[in-house]
C-alpha cells in the first residue's frame, strides 16, 4: 500500500503529522526533501537535481548521504 499523498490527508492526520514533525527537526527536513524530490520526479525537473542534492548536504541528513548517485551527479553538474 502506498502512503497517502500530503494533499489527501484528513485534517486530523495533518495535525498529527505536524505535531510529529515539530518534535523532530531532522524528520521535518527529511520530509521536505522527500516531497521536493517527488515533485522533481513527477514534474520531470531533473535539471534541479544538483540543487536538491546541495540542499540535502546542507541539512546534514546522514540517512540521505549514502545515495550512490549523489557524488556522480554533483561532480557532473555544470558550474
């Protein structure tokens, strides 16, 4: 079963999620990165990948650091 999309949550579910995320800044940041990555994929905005990776690095979220393609994508990005 897929998790619900954020826009389909009930008011109660939204409030519960907000309360959980307020207690854990790392989980809140991780949630934001996962959502922005999903948007990047669904809207086919691959050109934004280097910026997304940099934002992940800046938040220092160890759970996202071992992405095997991250160092390759950053080293091949322009600029």
